[in-house]
C-alpha cells in the first residue's frame, strides 16, 4: 500500500483545528429551572450508561472528525499495489487436447480457465489474443480489450480432443507479436522448454502446466481381427503411476455383453500386452478398464470387426519386410509379379509402381516410387491428426531419403519440411520412402501402421472405419442423404458430398441414410493416452529490472463514497437536534 499524493499530508491539521474548536467552545450555559424533582432520575440514567450518553452528546463531533480524517486520506490518494501482466499485450495459448481432462477434484482444463479469468482482472487495458491448439489452431480473440467479451470466450472454451500440436499454435502466436512487448501465457499439461521460440527479446513466456501427481492407467493400443469364425484381440496396457495397480480388464461385444474378463496386475511404470483368441464373432468390440484414476477417457477403446470382402496383393518387388508385415496382419495376402499386379482390380494393391495410382479401381498403397529420384532427408518425423496414426507414433523413426511428393495429394506426415506420407482424394496412401532407407521396421509402430492401412483400405460390410477427433475425410458411400448419429441416436452432422467430419468426442457413431447404415469409430491418438508430469515455468523478461509490472488500485472512490454517507448522517443528526442549536 502507498500514497501517490503524500504532499497533502499537511491537511491533517484541519481535524486538529476542529478538535481544538470543540475544546475551547463554551460548554455550559446558565439555565433557570422551575424544579429539581426529576434531576436525580436523569443523573441515574446517565450513571447507568455513561458511554452511550457521551456518544449521543458528541456524535456530531465524531462524525465530523471521521469525515475530515477520511478527506485527508482521500487527498493523499492511497492505493494498493497488485501484480499485472507485463508488456503492452497478452497472448493466451490454450491446449484443448484430451489430456487436459485429467485431474483430481477438477480437470486441468477447468483449472486453467479459472487462472485465465484471474489474469483478465490484471490486464489494465491491454489487448488479449486467445489461441486454441489443434491441427488447425484458431485465434478466437484478436487484440480484444473488452473484458466482458474476453471472459465470455474463456467460459465458452471446450476440449476438442485433438492432439495439441503446440508448434503450430506457437507459430500463430509469433505472428501477433511483431516488435511489441508481449506476455505469452501457455495453458497446457506439459511443454518442453526447447519447443519455445526464444529468438525475440520482446516476449515473456509463462507456461502453466498440469499437476505433477496425476495417476493414470491406460489402454494404449487395442486391435482385433477376425477370420469369419472367431475373433482375436490384442490389448496393450500402460501404468503411468509409481505404484502397482490391480484392476479388471473386460472385452464386450456390440450389445455391451462381456465376452471375457481378466484380473490384471500391472507393475509401476510398466506396459504389458494381453492377447485373447477364439472370442465370439461380433461386429464391434470394446475394451474397458474398471479402475479409478485421474484420466478416465483412455480407459475404454473400441474397434470394428467386419470380414473384409477384398484381398491384398503385394508387388513382388516390395521389400521382404513389407511383404511379411502384410502377411502377418491378414491371411488373404498374395505376392504377385510386377507385371501381374494391374490384373487385380478387385484387390488392395501394395506396390511402388506410381502409374497404378491412376490405373487401379481400388485405392493403392504406394511404398516408394519408380518414376522419381530420391532426395536426402535427415530430420524427425512429424504426423498430423490422421486415423492412420491412431495406434502408431512415428516420432522415433529415422528416415535418410525420401521421394518428391505427388501434387494435389494431402500430406499427413513429414520429415523436416519434406512430405513422407500422403493421401490422395481417391483414398490412395503413398509412403514416399523405401523401407531400406528407414529404421521403421525396428519400431512397434510399423506393423500397427500396416494394420491401420489394411483397415482403412479394405472394403468392409457395415462400417466406414476409424477416425481421430474432428478428422475430415472423403468417404465412399452410396448416393443418398447421409447423417451421423451418436449411440443415443442424437443427430450430430450431415455428410456433404462424401466429405465426413468426424465427431469431436471418442466413441462409436452411426452414419445413416433412409435404407442403410454404417458404423464409424472415433479414437484418441496415441499421444493422448499418456499422462506426463506437469511443467510450469517462466522464461524471458520484458523489463530491465527483471521485475513483474505492478498496477495501483486507488481507494479514493470508496473513501469519497464513505465521506458522502457521513455527511448525510451529520445532516440527519443536526436536523433532529434543530439547526438553530
């Protein structure tokens, strides 16, 4: 607390003058009375409550002194120092990924929303830009100064379940910085300091992370396949806690009936894989964990199990690891000579013959290219929010060379700045690298990726396939007005011209027209099934003294209001006594 006009302290002499006036004024006057009969009664009342009588007699003095003291205080303009946001503008980057739902009494996301609302009170007129993360980061507020509008947008924020892809959001934030002194607040669960761009001295980074003691047991992978007679399922479980966990694992059919259960003991900070064979046939299978942890959404997964109606044909020129990989995940794989590949129009073809992309009826899996030269690549692999990576992470894969990309194809994975995996509008999947130029087969993600490819390209009865939250994809559907419904039969969206935008929340959904329906499943990406320890820290300073800026909250308006109330009270006291007195 301080005073901005301490020079007015001399006005403290005014209450002293008033007090001296009361000391030296004439206190008694001679008064002639006709009788003293009631004198003893009045004195007795005075002795019983002397303080009350004294207050009644001198209330006007006390009110005047209090009003004058408050006036002196108001002239000195007292204020309270409070921290405020540094810089001339603020940027809020809000992580809306699924892991933000983790928490104990309340989720990390709700905790961060309360923190943002608290920071809004410290803006002191500074503009705010609010950016949400995801595959396509959104600037929901741009240079906004209206406090009411800012608070409303913060209240309206919700988790989108997409992978954060924080680098994209940081790039968007950099576009708003320029040369302006800026405080950038990042509200996430965990963020490596190395990801922050520290090139500019005009930026102060404040990262708010999740709690460090969150517990989580997750189904990190769930896959199932059928040969038309029985079902085989694989479940991978991971314990992210420092204690051994005991829980029940259950597999359910499409009707919600348990087909098998097992009590599981999972050691601390370890992962195990469970395999189940000869399970009853079903179109949809769910895996769920009966456990109380701090992140419930990764305790359930579902998979579609339809017998495929198309076969897989692998070009004989393909690397042995590619051939063996597809043979492992499917029984109906044929290895054919290169010249015979085009004759298999009813099959899913795996080849490196680029010309077959336009010659084949069904979508093609292209591993490498036979019509272009490779270029050197030496960087980490980055993937987008695509269902092909729902069970496989390519972060640790090394790629030494890639082929040039195919024009007008959508890139879903890159090596540095070079495309690595593409999708065509028709649904072809193109891997722009030869297997011998990578160490991919040494990683568990390789067979899981092949399985995802097989599931995505094989024609199946009654299903559309797997999606990640909010994924946009072209789907092959019969003519008609198709709509997407939840399990509770709630209408969600329409499929416009064969383009489907997947629902936001993971689960099982139905695409329906008048005379047909197909299932689709929305799954979390692998990054959203792991809880890491929260990180909170501050990097960079905007002032030379390195201290946080402070604002001054003045008490003067409140003091003036109290003085006015006191003046009204003085007037009322004087009115009751009579103004002539």
